[in-house]
C-alpha cells in the first residue's frame, strides 16, 4: 500500500498542490501591487523560491525512500534465463564464503 501511495498517488497529486500554492502566492502578490504596497525582496526574485522548493522536495524524497524503500539485497544477481523452455525469473544467490583455515 505504501509503495502504491509513493509511486502513483503522490506524483499524481503533487502538481495540483504545487499549482494551488503558486496560485495563492500569485494572488497575494497581485493584491499587494493593486493596493500599492511594496513587495518583499523575495517576491520579486523567484529563483530563491524555486531553489528552496526543489531542495525541500529532494530532501523529502530521500527521507521517504530511506524509511520506506526496500532493503538492499545481498548476494549475486542472476538474470532471468530460459532452461528447457521454462523461464526462470531473475533472483539473488548468496555469495559463498571462502573457507577459513582454523
């Protein structure tokens, strides 16, 4: 269920949420200009906002993947093969440990 939310629902809803936030800020800016109020310095330069939003989204993505990502598989990857007309799916095989001299 978590994978479905992360891989389908969030990428679908995120643009709508970001657009709503952008529209809200744009509306506030237009109202301030119409009232003759001076704009804050950050409102005249959008690059700081874009960089901040991008940094927050990248950090959030890394945090979510850290907590909800699949654990790292240990072993040697064996690609899918066909043996006697039967498809054997790809899988991990454990790496044999070298013998130790005790």
